[in-house]
């Protein structure tokens, strides 16, 4: 019922305006969301801007339409749906089920709270209106009808002729005339009774054989009136479910028409009751409502399903005109002017109904996103399913569980409904059989229905209708209505006096003892049971028909309750399955993620860790293969390193041989020259020896430096590493070179000092930065404003150092050889500086590369392995 009530608060014109407003605002905000998504993608301000746009739209809706939570909730629903759709479309390549599921849950929960609150508020308003309606005195429709009726009667030619006659004779034809002209086709929503009384007439009371004076009887009724409209219309004391008037129209000399007018509710529960309920605009809908009337603390009358106490003392402690809860119902009591107390109740909305509102909007929102996304993307909609393994597992779990739940629900609903229908037919047949036995017993003194008076049969059917709580129709053997407990339904043309042809065929021709079917009057559908009536012979004397509207309504409500329960179960299980699917898929794919990260971090120049997996399953086999690959890679890496070292050493030996040969040749020539000079001229030998010996010493020193560098390179990978504070060490190196007057050295670091520890030797790291700074100073040369900037950044696993100078740079055709031993761009130097830097830093697990070099300067990027100090260090 909640879903039906959601859309019942607006009339047609308001509904059209609201729909147009929602459509326009939805399109505007959706376009704004797309623009925001493009302009502010990845920005932290994007959610704030989106929420602001939605709030502005809701405020505009509030200004236009006034205070209406219903409208605001619908606007919020559409706008936030647009936000979700926008999110799906923008993040199509990053589709996170849990992310969007939480959005849908939050929005559905918010809207369901608003809707449930709105429905409850409207029920309470309806509750108060029913209370005020039941205690009100009078019916404006009847009073208006009476005023018009008096004028018409005064001006009627027949009435004028009756007033002018010497002898006033009123017969049935005159009463029929008055009824046809002034009542039939003009009375809607209330009943009437016309009685003519002369001064000497007597009246036979319908409920007894008592005969009373007609004038005195109606005068006594007038004496009990609680209101007089000053137009000969008297409002009499009434029950809560009806309003009773007595109208008096005098013809002449005490001869009067007494017209009883009654506005009433017909209690539900019988087959045709709903068709006969008062349909006047001011008449409240009593569906789901019950009421009771108390007089002097005793229960006088009640209506509805709620079990009111017979004594008012139970409700005495609760205040008047305030709601209070009792036994799962909301109750509201008011006091009439005559002291009667009216209590109205309606059931509190059940938790299952409130959850169904959430489930309804959850399904609508989910389907809306899927449909609009499929429309926008068309043939590319399958991209949504081009997901990673984790997302595909989540989708599989959700679809599998949802399919199982849905299939189970459909099967259970089908068999439950079928079982309830079978039980209902059995119950109806049993009740119909009881009615048949009672009727046969009452008519056992007759030989056939032709001997029975129709009025007597109708009285029996009305009594049985009350006892068995069902309407009863009796047709003769020709299929024509003979008697009924609800004559009004036939008088007003809702049903034909002829029997259902199919039922007549099944009973009279095919000789069935029971025939059950579904019949319809307008939009009202109900079960109907037919069975033959035998009085004294084997011949069918008539056919009994019992319509059962209440039972079908109960079955429908039962089926709806079961359906809503399964929908709630489906949505809740769907949400739980999505959460479980997300968690389980993450647990299931966690080793794959570890494997993925390990594979992506594989480096041939570093040690690669193995993955430990205890289970001997498919993932374990995959990890085992990975570990074998790592082992083979380590072996291959060692072989490659060994090969590279051998190649490097051979190349180094060749370069060293070349470097040694270069000074040895002039040394040999000079020594030969000295020997020759000594043999030829002793005096000349002394002079030449001084000059040549100095040159020889310099060449020997050069050879010594070459040997020392060669030794440093050989020792670079055999050091014992210890934690080194890179900041402190670089600062100490900078102090040594700050004496260079034309070069400014600057250190920039981001992060805390304790984040800049690496493992190595102080000598090696000092030599790295010494060589780099010396090279930069030589490259800067005689520039007036030389600058060297060393920037430190702490990353997750490495310490990144950017070394920048504004020297002359390295020619482009030589940049690939800067770390090659004996490569140099200067006319002096060994060319081993950067080669030693490369060897030292890679020996510590780091790396160095030339990032940029031009006539404006050079940038080197260095990476040192990051480490943390332990308590022992």
C-alpha cells in the first residue's frame, strides 16, 4: 500500500506541473553534472560542486512548490540518480560495485525514510479527519437536497392539485410518482424512506406487529432531534457510521409527507459491500481504519478489524485528541457534544512495509542506472563487463545468488498461491455446503420452490447472510433470480437477475455439485461458488450462489505480503551477496594481486623475493611456477653479471693496458736518450737527466693513480654496508667545496631527517658526491654565477637525489657514453670518475642516470635504497 500512496498526494494538474519541473530540472542538472565531471575530474572540489548544484535545485523546487517533502524527495531521487549515472559513465573503466552499491543504498534509505514519514503523516491527517467526520452533526449534501426538494414539491402541479381537493386521498400511485420524479436518479450517497400520514392514519412498525399512530410516532422522533435546520428538517441522534434526518412536508390540514434521509457507511466484509459504500467527496476512505462508539463507558457499536474493549475504562487514561499506540495500532479519541466517545484506530506501518519502500526505490534506482547507461552507450554497453577478474567474480557471485533467490521466490510464490487457492476453494465449498444444508432444512416442508413465498426466502437469506458472513443469491431452475440477501445490488443494475451462463451449464447440464469461478463487476473481481438446491426430489429445484469478495481480498493481501517479503529478502540478500562477493573476491584474488605486484617489480639487477603459499591449489601451482621463474632469473642474472663483469674487466684491462702503454713509450724513449747522452757527452747527460727525471716521475704518478682507481673499482662491491644519513653526509661534502668562490652549492630536502637513511659506506658515498661536484665545477669553469643544487626526496622504497648544475653540459652524441670507463670530454683527466660513481651506487642497490644535459646545465638522477634505523643501530 505504501507504493500506491506515494503517488496519490497530487491531483492531475499538480502532477503534470511537477513532472515537467522534474524533467527540466533533471536534464539541466544532468548536463551540469557532465560538465562538472569533465572540468573537475579528479578534483577534490568536484563532490562539493555536485552537492551544491543538487541543493540549489531542491531550494528552487521548494520556492516554486512550497513545503512538500514528497516533491523534494522525488527531486532528490532524480538528481542523485543523475549523479550516479554520471559516475558510472565517467568511471566506466573503473567500475567499483561496492562504491555504487553504497550510493544506491544511501539514496534509497534516505528516500524511503522521507516517503514513510510522509505516508505516516498523511495517515494521521486522514485519521483526524475520520474522527471529526464521525462526530460531526449533519450532512450538507442532505440539507441542500432537502431545501431543493421543498421548493420542487411546493411548485409541483400534483401537489398543488392535492392541496385544492376537498378530500385528500393519497394512494401508492401518488407515492410512486413522488419517488420517481424527485428521488430516483437524483439521490446519490444516501437512502430515503417516504411515508404519508393523515391525522387519522396508523403505522405498522416493520420490526414488530405493533400498530401506532402515524403522527404521534414521527412527532416522538422529532422530539429526539439534536438539531433543527429551521426548514422542517430534523437531525436525529445517529450512530458513528450514519447520519439520520427526518424531513416534514405538510400538504394541508395536518396531512404530511414524512421523509427519512440517511447517509451511511456500509461495513465491508460482504461480497458487494464495496459497490454500495457512500462515494460522496467528503466521505473518508475507511480502508485500514476501525472505529468504536462508547456511551457511559460501554461499547455501543464498532466497525473494522481492531478488537476494541467492551468497556471504555481501558482507554480512559489516554488524553483526548492525541495519538497513542496500543497493540500495534495508532488510536485517536474524540468526544461528541452529547457525551459519546469515538475512538478511531489504524495499524502502525509494519517494518516489512517500511523495508519494502526501501527495496522498491533500490530496485527502481538500480534498473534506472542500467537502462539509461545501456541507452547512452548502446552497442558499447558490453564495455561495462570488460572488467578485471575481481570485478567479474563479484558480478558472478551477485548474479548467481540473485538468480537462485529469484528462482526460489518465484517457485515458492507459485506453489504457495496455488495451495492458498485450493484451500480457499475448499473453505468456500464447505461454507456453501453449510448454507445449502440450512436452506434445505428450512424449506423441507415444501415440495418445490414454486410453493415458497419469495419474501420468506429473502428473509431466510438475509438471516443466513449475517450468520455465515456472506451474501447469498438464489436462482430458480431456469436461472432467474428468485431471492437475494442484497437486493440493492440488483436494483441499482450492478448485476443482472439472470445467472452466469457457464455456471448454469455446469450445474444443470453437466450435473456438477460445485462450480467455482471468478466473476467481475466493473473493476471489482471476486470468487463465486454455485451449487444445486434439492428440496424433496432428485430434481434440481434451484441454484445457490455465494459471492466471496472478502476471501479473495484476504488471499490477495496474503499474496502481496508474501511477494513484498520476498522482494525485501531479494534486495537484502542481493546487498549482502554484493558485500560478501566483494570481500570474498578480494580474499580470493589477494594472492593474484601479490603475484601481479611481484611480477611487475621483477628486476634483473636486483634480488627478487619468492612468494610463500601454503595451499597446494591452482594458485599454489601458479606461485610455484613464479618461484621457479625467480630462481631461474636469479641464476641467469648471476650469469649475466658474471659475464658483464668479465667483459667489463677485459675492457678495463684493455683500457688500462692502453693507459699504461701511453706513458711507457715516451719513458722508454727518454731513458734510451739518456743512455745515449751519457755515452757521448757526460756534461750534457747531467743537464738532460734533471729534465727527463721530472717528466718520468710525473708519468709514474699517473700510472699510480690509474692503479689506485682500478683498485677502488675492484673493491666497490665488497664493502660492509652500514646505515648512513644521506643528509648529514651531503652537508659535510658541501662544506668542503664551499670555498669555490664562483660556485654556490645548495641542498634542498623534503621530509624528516630520519627518512633519509641508506645502507652503504661513508667513503663510497662521499666519493660519489665528490666526483659529481668536481665534474660540475669543472663544467661550470669560469662562470661568474655557478650553481649546483642537490634535491632530496624520500619515496616509499628509495631516496631520490636530483643533482643539477648550470655548466656547459654534455654534447648530445656523447651522452650515452658518460658512464663508460675512460670516457671524458676534457683534455685532461682519466675518464673514470662517472664510471666509478656508477659502480659504487649500483653496488649499494641504487642507480644513476643522466636525465638532461644541454648548454644550460646537466641533471643527474640518483636512487639510493631506503632503510630504517633499528634499535641496535
